[in-house]
C-alpha cells in the first residue's frame, strides 16, 4: 500500500462541473449511472484517472459514444481514458452489491434500509469519480426502488421530481444547489417513522426539519429535534451563521462506523446519537445526542460551505467543529463540567495517541489509509488548538476572524493555513509561530519553577517547555503556548495570561506580602502536560479558593494522582487521614452537584497510565482500588447521607436533576465498596424508573462482583432484548465484569444470539468495552486478555477494517506498560500482522507499531 504525502499536493487537471446520478436500487445488483460534465483545468491535461474500488464496470461513454475496451484502462482502484476536448460529457454505468458490503463504506444496507457513507473515500465504491475534496460539483440524484419496501427515497438538497414506475417501483429526484465534494454525497432509501418540525431563521427563512427513525421509535426522536433547534439558534446568536437550504434531514441507522455524517442537507446518524428517552438513555446519552446533533449541524458552515483542500487538512473542519460543539455544550450545561469532560478525553486518550506509534500532527504529513486519521489528535487536539486561538484573540476578535474566513473562502476548498491567516489578519496579530501547532506532534511538557522574595514582595515564575521526540518526528521546536494562571492570595486573586514562546521564559509580579499560591493552566488553556510539584496544602488552597472551577477540580485530581503514585512506589504507604478532611470540605458545597461528582471521580486508569508509564497495569489497578476504598471508608457517613437524601427524588430532565443523579451515583460507586451497602444497589436497580439510575446500579455491581449481578443482568436482558441500543449497554456491562471467570463469560457472550461483529456498535460494546474498562483482566498476567482482543480483530479484519483498526489501539500502545506485557502484546500484534488479506487500515498501524 502506498503512502500519500501532504508535500505532494497538486491541483486536479480536471474539473467535474455537474454530475447526474441514477440509482436503480437492488440488494445485490444496484445499477449506478453517472453522467458528468468535465472540463480541463490546463491545456496539457489529457488522460483522466478516476478512482473506483469494488465496482463492476458496465459501460463508459465519451460524448455519447461508447468506448471499447481498448480505449480505457481499468484496474482494482481506477478507471482511466483520454479526454480529447476542453469540455466533454462522460457517462459511466457501474454495478455494486450493497447487501454484502460489510465495510459500511459506500452504499450499504443497515437493517432494511439502503444508506451511504462517503467520507473520506467511500464515493469511489459507488462510481468512478475524482474522489478528492477539492473537486466540487453540482449533484442531481435520481433514486429508483420498490415502492413498498422503500417508501422514502432521500438524497441531498431539494426534491425536484417524483413519480411511479413499472414493477411497483417509484422514483424521486433531488437537486443540491450547492457545489460540493463527493464525500458529502448521501442517499437513503427505506421505510421509517418520520418526526417533522420547522424552524424560522433570523432572516425569516422557513426550514423543514425531518428526522427519520426505525418504525416504532418516533417518540425517542424528540430530544434530537429539540437539540437541532437549539443548535440552529445558537449558531445564529454566536456566530451569525444561518442554515441555507429549505430542508434539513437526519436519518438514524443502527449500522454505522462512526457517530454521524454531515452530508449536505441529509445527515446520516448512528442511532445511538439520535434516539433517547428516559427508560432507555442515560443522562450522558442525552448529552451526547445533543452534542453530536450540534456537531453535524455546525459542519454545514465549517466543513460544507468551506471545505478541505485535501484530507491532510481534515482538522480545518473537524478541530473547528469540535470546538464549536464544545462551546455549545458549555453554554447549554455547566461550563466547568463540560470543560472537565473535554480535558479527561485529552489526558486519557489523546496524550497517549500523541506519544504512541501513530503519533501525528493535527495536520498529518503522511497517510496510508485516510480513515486511520479520524483521530483524537485531529479532532480533540485540533479543537484545543482552535481554543488557544480563541484565548489569544479573545471572543470578539475570534468572531471577526471567523467572519473574515467565511468572507474569503465561502464555497471553496481550503487549508489550515488559510484559516490561521484569516484569524491573524482580522486580529492584526502575528500567528507565524503559533502555526507550528499544526505541523508538530507530541505533547509539550511545561516545567514550572517559582520563587518569592519576602523583602521585595516580588513573585517570579520560570517556565520552560520541552516536547519529547515522537515516532514520526525526531526534532521538536518551541511552541506558542497561552498559559492562564491565578495568583491566589488573601488580598485578592489575580488572573494573568502568559504567552510562552521560547524554551525558557520568566515573569515577575510584585506587590505581595506573602507568597501567593499558583493556580497553573486555568481552564486547561493549552494541551500540555505540567511538571510542577505542589504540596497537599497548596492543592487544598486551590481546591477551595481558585476562581476558575477547572483549577479547583484539577487540584483535586493532582491530589489523587500524587496519592496513587505514593501507593504504587511504597507498599507500606499509609494514606494520610488529612486527605479525607480535604475531600470532606468539597461535599459541603451544594451549589453544583454535577461538579462535586466530577471532583470525586478519580483520574481514570488511562489518565494515570499516561502519567506513570511505563507501568505494571495491575499495580495501578490495585492502587486505584485501594484509594477508592480508603475514601469510601473515610467518608462513609457523608456519602450515605448524600445518597439517601437523593435516592428517591423523582426523575426530571433538567440540570438540577441531572446533577443530583450524578452525585447520587458517584456516592453509590463508593458505598458499593463496602459489602454492608450492597443492598442499595439492588434496591436502586429494582426501583429505578430511568436508565441513568438502572445502569449506575449495574455498573457498580459489575465492578464489585455484587452477588445479585447475574440475576439483575438476566432480568435486564429479558426486559430489553428487542431494544438494540440498550442491549449494547448490557454487553458493555458484561465486558466490565471483574470476576475471574471473565474469559468463559466473554466466550459465551461472543456466541450469544444477539452478538454480531457486523454491527459496529455491538462489536465495540463487547470488545472495546472489555479492552477499555476491564483493565484488571485485559492486562492479566496470562495474556488471555490480549489474545481475546487479537482474535476478534482477526475476524473483524475481513468484515469491517475500520472497526478493527479502531480496536487495535489498545494493543499498539504497548510501550505504556512493563516489559513483560509489552512482549505479550507484541506477540499478538505479530499474529495479526501475518493474516492473509490484511487490510490497509491495520497494516498501516502494525507497520508503525512493530
Ligand atoms: N465527518 C464525519 C466522520 C467521517 C469518518 C470517516 N471515516 C463525522 C464528523 O466528524 O462529524
Ligand atoms: Zn466532524
């Protein structure tokens, strides 16, 4: 497989101005007819090379004349022929097999419906085309199918024609007035329940809103609809951006590789991010539905109206759109809790990706399989980079920068550089150094040294930055890092923004009577690691006195990780009782229960691995368990009274009620460590009227092997066996079970009648959940955990390479663990590497890791 490089980018020799598609849908023999008007961009252009994979070519016509086999070349991934005129019409007829397309790229079947996924390079599995984002055309799409099986025939844009045909078939024709790259093309055909609504934009345009779901699920689509309307309003209020077509459609399908897809006017969603009601969805699910609905909606401007020149620029649309959806969520909920959730993802997952074998800058330079680059780095770190611009420019200048970006580039396919330049021009600041964030991989470590002169009252901070070499880049340079700090003291806390731009820098602050306490990296103002020893008493001051809630929370997390580090290094370590006193003060503040729940959530296994690597994972799991038990014992009375006060509050879907549930279930997760409280779990499971509480009870039982676990799981299974998304939760709970018979259980689960590797959600719910959440057994001494994962990846390689490639992350990051485990993990990787027909997706990662 060949790598492609950013440095080799060349504009296309040809433009495709219009494309008229006709689909005659059939499970195994769908006929696709494409008529394109093509023009030359340079007079030297003569041979066109169209991308195409897994296609059966039926015919090619050049200006209405059929080409014979000697006039074109066709191979596994292309079709080429001569273009003799400056302007011409090409017609291509192909045949495809949607039912057997288990990769879920291109045209495939999900349940009874046809649907498409074209980003990044799936359109080439539908027809031969210039499958690159800088080729933008006007699309017209005619869909023909059986009228009873497929009453709804959908594509991008506006419906311009429809009618009946012979053999009980019908057709609908759609026209999208906006030029678009083919990755934004979509087609859906099926029988659905339809939830309809409408929205009036600020300028007075009426937009029809339609959400299509599987029959029987209509009542579960209301939250998605409300979220869509909130997103539309927010984007108008915040950025002045309105929707631009008369109709916005969302279709929910059960078989989907990712979360959702922003196809112009016709989003296709994983049903997980559309369907929600209180019986089947948790508060977290509600939050995520709203966030993904918003994300895809926001893409209409950041992604669709202005798109990427080439796939190396993916973060242009993804980093920016993640930033926008994070800001939206922060405005709709507790801003502090939203930020904390973002930061946990960075620390637990992005940092280790950035230090692992697949490390890449947010704008990668080399790609083998593009689907491997829809990463935490491109998305989440990409969003952090946009957030730093927001911090450096301030809200108003950032808005001016975005306005200028749309003014310059609406309707075009552009680069990350274009974006940053627009920001710099609007704000009239120099961002040349800042651009290095786009080309440099790895997580910078910022080292903090402070000193205080009692005589002069001067406080000094020295900062130095260091980025370690990564697999993809040996040499690193200094970055432009905005660092928000607080100087906490009795005379009034000061906030400052420091701009670190070189290897070392100093700042001085005067006028203090005593040394202030430094709150460092307020609101996580940059995606960096911090090297700074602070005493427990300083951390306690920050926890109670910092103005920034993120800083308060983060000081608590540091206290936890310092304690865990002591437990690991010293087997006789006695956790100091003062820890309980410090924590107890946090339980008294009842202004934001969701924040308290976050404050009591220990840094997770993956965040800690990132801090302590290379590490024996079992020692880490033991230390986490020990600390948690210590807290449960130390705060038993307080946690129990919180639990009891909240236990029987009625379910409401508002911020207070959601926060109360988070706090209650956090308390339960500690209480369950004490066997005398096991009855609470069972009682909560039996009396709960909502999924948040039921699931929390089961989660606590899975991790503590509460006696009634199997009985509760059996009743849960019986109740929900026909509800796909809930059964995904059941499989995940089973995978998290901490009993030593887990491997027999896993084997039975893979043979369960409802288990299938063909459904990505189901595969992830068992296999991904085991690798991610059951660290004690995934990393067990025998290596059986690694073997289980590798076995499943081998099967998935042939079924769905994208899903296989995501799941292999847990194995390729072996360098985080002790040598014994590294060897076990590597031998599983070697076993996968010799598979016949190893996919490009897995091959790229294995080549990097081995
Ligand atoms: N743009 C899509 C992701 C496509 C993934 C291709 N493997 C969803 C999103 O980021 O909104
Ligand atoms: Zn996106």
